[in-house]
C-alpha cells in the first residue's frame, strides 16, 4: 500500500467536475470512511444522517452534496451525486492491478481456442475447444471455460470460475470466484414414477459491463437461451434458472432466487433473499423488498413487500397461532357486524 | 450445431410409441419451443393454455396429448404424456458429447486409485488414495475426489466438483460445477463459552440416477451416513445437512435448505427456497410450496404452504403492523362476542 | 477403518474427567449413535427424550448427564455436559489424518510466498506473490491464495477454496470446499441510469478457531475490513457482505445472509436461512430463529422470530388472503367496539 500515487484535490475536481471549496493543492492518496480517514484521504457524505460525523473526521477532504455545501469547514468538492462521485474518485485512486499478458505454463488450453495476445490466462485454468478469450481479458487460476464459450474483451474471471460450453460473456464483465455459468437448468419430466432429464440445449448470453458475485449460478436455457442484459449487477449466491431474462441495469442483492422463464425488467432492484416465481414478468423499475416472494407478474413499477414482521419469540408464538384461524376470525367479525346491523363490506 | 443427425418422424414414433398423424417422412433435427421452432424442429404442448400458440408455430411437427389430438393440422405424435415424450425425443436428438477415455496428463491421480479404462479424467483434476472411478464415468477438469471415494459407472462430474473422502456416488449420476459432497456437517458442542468441533465421521451415500445442481452442498454424516436415494433430482444451491435422508425420486428446487437429520419421503416435491427443520420427517408424496418453512413432521401427503403474501410496500406497512397485536385483536373480538351474547368458539 | 487405535474406558475418564461407573477396562474404538453402536463403541445421551432408547443400544459404554446417572446399567461416564464430553472423546478417537508436509509438484507457488516447511500444499493449488502459509497448515488441492494473503498455523483449507489478495485467516481455522473469502462487496453507485462499481479496498480478517462451511462466501470490505472474530462457527452457503463484523463464538446455521455493515454480537446464534439487514447491530447473546428476517437493531439478548406458520395449501389460501385486508379488519373491529360503547384501546 506504500508509494501509492496521489492526486491534487484540484486535479480531481477538474477531472470529475463539481465545485471545489478550499485548498486545491491538498494531496489525496486514498478514499476512506469518515471514521478511519487520515489527512491524505478523501471521504464523502451521501446521506444527511451522517453529516454530524463530519465534525470528527480527520479526512483531508470530503465530497458533499449541494444541500450540504456548508456542513463542513474541510476542503471539499460539492456535487449532485456524492456517492457516484466518490465511486469515480475511488476508481481513479485504485486502478486494477497491472496484469502480465500470456498463458501460464500450467494452464491447459485447447489448440483450437482463440486467446487474445493481450489476455492473461491463470495457472491451472482449462480452456476447451473453439473457446475464445478477448483482448485484455483476465482469466484467473483454476477456471474452466468450456468448448466454444466466448469471454469478451477486458472481462475478468476471478479464480475458480466455471463457464460451460457455448455460453457467452460480454466485455468489461467481472465474475467472482465460484461463479457457475451455463450449468443445466432443472428440466425433468415425470413418467412412471421416475424423472427423465430434458437435455438443456440453450445457452447463457451475458451482455457488457455485468458483474456477478461469488458462488452465483446461472443456468443455461432449456431450448432457448438465458439472457442477462448489459449493466446488470448480481451479488453473491444468486440463483438464476433456465430461460430467465434480466433487463439492463437491474441490480440484484445476495441470496436471491429467480425461477425458470421469469422475465425481470430493466432498472429493477431485487432485495436480498427475495424470490421470484417462474413464468412471471416484472415490469421495468420494480423494486422487491428483501425476503419477499413474488408469485405473480407485476405490471406496475413500485416497491413490493411481503415479510412476516419479527418479534420476540414468545410474542410471535401468541400471535402467529391465530393466522391459521384468520378466516374464521373474519367470519366471526362479519357475524358481529350482522348483529350490529352493519353492512358486510368485505363479503366476497 | 451443423451436421446434426436427423430422424424421420415415423422412426421417432416407432421408437417411443404414440399415434402418428401426418407425414412420417418429415426429417426432425432438433427440439424447440413453439415460438422458435423451424421446419426441421419438433415442438410440444403439455398444457392446454399453450394450445392457442400452435397456430403460429413454424415447427415441422408437434407432440400433443390425447385431448389435443385435433388442436393442430401439423404432423404430430399423440401420446399420454407429451412432456415426458418430448424429454425422450430431446435425449435422442441431443446425445451427450462423445468423450475420449483416459487420464489427462495434467491430472494428479494417486497410484492406488482405480480408474476404469473407459473413464475420462479431466485436466487438473486430483484423485486421492484408494478412490474408484467406474466405467465410462466422466470427471471434468478441476475436480477433487478424496481418498477412498467412489464414483459409479457413467456418472458425470462437471468441472470443479469436490467429493470428500469415503463418499459414494452411484451410477448414471450428474453433478454440476461447484457441487460439494461430503463436507463436514455443522456439529459443534458448547462448553465454557467456546464451541468444540465434533468430528464428522459418517459419509454421503448417493444412489443411482441422481442429478445435483450447481453449487449444491451435501454434508457427510456426523456418526451415521447422509443418504440420497435413487432417482433424486436436486437443483442448484441446495444445502443438505448431515444425516439427512432423501427418499427415492424426490425432486427439490433451487435454494432449499434441509437441516440435520431430517428425513424426506419418496416422491416428494420441495419448492424453491423452502426450508425444512432438522430432526423431522416428511411422509412420501408431500409437496412443500416455494418459500415455506416446515417446522414439524408431516405425516400426510398433500401440499403445504406458509408464505406471507406480498403487496405494495405501503399496503404491507399498514397491514403487517397488526400482526404484532393479533393476539390482542382476537381477545377484543371475543369480548365483543361476549357482549353480544355469543358463545366463544375458539377459546382455548 | 481397521486397526483403529482403542482406549480403555478408564483412561478416557482419567483424561477428560467425569465419574466412571462400571468396567474401566472396556476397550473403546469409536463413537456411535444409540442405534448403530456396537460393543467397542461409546455412545451418549444429551437430552432426556432419548433416554428410553438406552435399553436397546448395544454400545459398550455411554456418556450420561448427572441427572441420568442411573438411566442405564451399561458402563458409563457421568458428567455435566455429555455432548461436549462426547465431542472430546470423538476428537480423541478420530484424530485428523496425518499429512505429509511439502508442496505438491503440480502446485504453482510464487517464489515470493512464504510457506512454512511443516505446511502441506495440495496438487494444482496456486499461491500468489507475498502470500504466507503458517506452520502445519494444510492447503487442499485446487485452492487459490491471492497476493499477500495470510493463512495461519494449523489452519486447513479443503479442496477448491479461494482466498483473495490481502485477506487474513487465523490459526486452527477450517474452510470447507467452495468457500470464497475476500470477493468484492456489492458496492455500486447509480448515475445517469447506469451502475458504477466502487472499488472494494478493505480486506477480510478472520480470527483463530473459526470454521467456515462449504460454499460460504465472505466479501472483503468496501473501505474498512470485514471482520470475523475468534471462535465463530459458520455453516454452509452463508453469505456475509462487506464490512460485516461477527462477534466471537457466534454460531450461524446454513443459508443465512448478512447484509453490508451489519454488526453481530458475541455468542449469538442465527438459525438457518435467517436474514439480517444491513447497517444494523445485534447485541451479544441474541438468537434469531430459522427463516426470520431481522430488519432493525436488537439491543436486548433473547430469541426473535418472524415466520409465517405453514398449513395445508387450501387452508393457507383461505387465511392468507385476509392479510391484505388486515388493516381494514382492525378498523371494522374498532367500529364495532365503538358501537358497543367500548374504549378503543389500540387507536394510534
């Protein structure tokens, strides 16, 4: 971490815009949180509730929103979207490690595979017949790329990623360790008390600028393809079944499961551990809360939730038991309303 | 995908049965969906709601159920179970890729391991002492097979599968990438504020014709074995804890968790992300809906569900808050019933 | 399993304490369940409900709690914590397999990495620049240890584990196959309809005596580090997001997800498939029931639950539908109470 390249605060503001207030000559070496920042670090506040912590930070500079222009006496950059600004500053200060092109001598690459000269293939990685790896792609150690699979330019597979045959990943993607792309979908047909496997002959097609978290799995299509559009961001341990389509720039948090043939719109946000039924469609701009099971199509944008609210275990025991009699409770309420001469508003 | 072998429709009907209506000489090269099928493809309809799409398909032939005998003028095969029929036709048209037997020179196979001559061992795969791999088994690249583990005939491990020591997999099984079989169960005992590990000395025993989805994990038994019976089908990212037993021909969808020592019957169906408590028993032919947590034994076949129904977030906020007072609401209802002179039917 | 070393029952009692009743010269070779134990096995009963099975066991000896002193005529050891006692006896009878130190010739170890002479590095494992592996550590086959990562003394990585650059694992830890430590956290910022990646520059720091189950993932910190304290036990397929901190001696069952920056106290217990929101804090000694979503901080120890109770699907259909009208039902109840002249107790 020593000898890190530094930038003047003024140069950062010139590069990314925003209004600089304070000393343009402060040298910034790294990004940091309000609590841990030191004098050569730049920090940020994206939500008003963190503004009180500004008084205590030892950061050399801070990125603030227009509303918080005067919230600190520190040297600062004022902008409309401090979190996105911070992302760009951090990317500048933390460029990806330089990678030496070439194929490690322990890698096993079929002679019919086409590997760009500027690509890097890690140790003990195996690449099948007719596979392609694009310019400046980085394939980590222990990966497997199946026959005729295609990995786009500047895409990075971390260690121990598996890409099955014929699947395609676009440019500038990132797949973290343990990712599996192109495994067979769960296609089985029952006959005479026994399950028969249905060959899964579709592929997985992944667009550009997609990131895929550790141990996430994306199944190949049964007949047609499973499709992940450009700019989709997938967290860890997500399961995407066969023939799912995920619209561009949708973000999905960890532990989500999406069942077969579901279509998720563009710019959606699925909260952690939410679950989506198969064969349904979510419109663009739908948000699903964490832990929510969506069982039918959602045609309108908005936020949808279905979570049992937790309480102390004792209280839960008392309350939850009534759920199994809820229909009976409603009938009793109606009966009382009848006795009271009230109209029954919710009668089916 | 070129030079694919084709079959005459009449030959398909001879091989798998059913009634052929139309041209027996149509050449079929591939299976496809109603939407994407072309003239050399065969498609199918297994559910009446898809029959209207038959008018628009460009398929060369179609597999239909007896009820839909006249739903199309296309050349067609009429049978009792179109989906299973389709599975068989697809398997015929999409045979597994031919595999060259032998051990890749980069594989590391202990000299005491017994590898069938007809088996194929992939690059960078490691096989331990006394392990066995059966006839025509295919072990993908980057796998690990531990000491004394046994992989049955014609079983396929895709890339990067891990089988711990002494575990056994039967014949004609498939394990997808990232599968882990035989990891230690979660056996810990608390003493003086510290957890002590309990050695997990059981094995995992897997029957014949079992398929295991990507990144699914099956823990070895604590003392006795974890058992997966014949014909079980497991989707991706399932967690099966130590000493679980899963009965034959049970199918389990993705993201399911089964806690320690649970016994699942034969021919059960567990929906995606359902969760099964430890030390309980599910009878044969039980179905559990997606997202449902089963906390006690189920002695009767049938379908069981326990899911909070989603709504818009605003509506959920209003409704869900009352769940924490449900017991109080029921008391208030009883009191009103008392005032109204009604008997209190649900008093404990 | 032959030629297993045996111990006299009297020697076991001398080593671990407790009161021996019966024959001290019985030879014990293995631990076993009440049902499967044979004459050279020792078994145990930790819960009173299993005591009736003692009559039928063929075990040579049994470990019992003080309350069950006379529950069997078998030779027995009486102690305060039979399960922990059993853990110790099992560890004695099942020592880890001896491992030959050294680096397998197929492993790819950077020359700047420091590998202890007593450590064992498995086949096809790859170790990066400046990484360190401590005394008697065992690194299984197919692992990847990134640049400057540190693996402590006597820690074991099973096959196909991935440790990203700069992460640190303490002494006597165990990581099962498929574990990923140090993958990027899900840090993205939205600008102009597109997600920008925020470099994840923190590390994962893991204490001593931590066990991590198969396919569990732990993300590196965004700015500061993700921290797992000493003695934490993690089951399979757990997802721990960036900047989470887990207090010492907390145990977490399978399929749990913990969102970013959550702080879990010491000695907590999280049930299977429970989910913890980001940016909240759980006090020491909190227990969360299986399947429960915790959405806000918990300041008091105790057990917390929020699970929809399952029923037959038909019954669920009838009852669950009312949840979407629960707020309306409560209003109707209040109205009736008003008519009846009762005070409205729960009016907001």
